[in-house]
C-alpha cells in the first residue's frame, strides 16, 4: 500500500499531468467506469490546482463521503456541520459543495441548490455530476436556457461522456430523465385544481346549472 510520503511525492511529481491525460483517455474508452471518473474529478478539482498534502486529500475524501452518507440517512445537521469543516480547510472542495447542493435540492430549495452546483462545477468542470444537477435544477425551476452554456463547457472537456450526451438530447427534445419525474408537476395541474375548487363552491351554493356549464368547459 502506498504511504502518505509516497502519495505526496506522487502529487508533486512532474508526470502527474501525463497521468491525468492517461485517465482522460481511459474515460473516453470506458465512459461507464465510475472509478476513473471519480479519480479524474479529484485530480482536477482538488489535487492539480491545490497545495494540500496527500494525507489531507485522503482525509477530506473520507470526510466528504461520510458527510454524503449522513445526508442520505437524513442526518442533515450532522452532514452540514461536517461539510462546513471540509470547506474551512479547502473552500473549493467541489464534492463538499456538491453535497450541500444535494441537501438543498432534496428540501426543494432549487435556487440555493443551483448556486451550490454552479460553484461545484466552476471548481471542477470535470465533475460531470455537478453539471447534471445544474440541469436538474434548471428543469425544476422551469428554465433550461442556462444549462446549454454549462453543457458546452462540460462537453468541451469530455465530448464522449454518455451522461452529457444524454442530457444534450433531452435539451434538444425538451424532455427530461426519469430521475426528475417525481420533481416535475404535471403542466396545468395547479390551474385545474383552482377550477375544481370553483366548481365545488358552485355546487355547494346550489348553482348547479352554472356548475354544469363549468364541467362542460373543463371536459371540452
């Protein structure tokens, strides 16, 4: 097993950029390889442009995963506290910012979540999940015009990424992935509810003839 000293030396070695390029080629050849995807994300978002020691990088990775697990368990306060600790050490830690966005998204705070995902993407445009969640927030907020700009940046780096290409297709077709189905309200559902409430009031007031006309209008 590699030691922290060896890991530090590896991070400072001049051939790290060559290793990074090698991983990018691996990603292009095996786009479903989540391990390579995560390594690329960490290299680009934390290692290459930072001055953290290898030990710190590893510790933050472990803390970030623990915080994400806490969030999934519904322990939001504990997760948020841990994420803030990570960001105190590394303000540009894309994974911690991303998890804060996930927490906000699941609570229905799409505008707040969008800002988190944008920050995560700007910190690390190789982190495809950050873009996907930017797109999700745009869909939930009812305006996907902004997503195209971020998609272009992501595709410039990873032109063969299957998730990015799928999202490009959804944007072109005006559709969205199944994962968003539970967040999207059926078009006109709120208007229909208002009309049904009016109909209820008419029936309760004994105005059956007007209620009948209203029903005919709704059906037609």
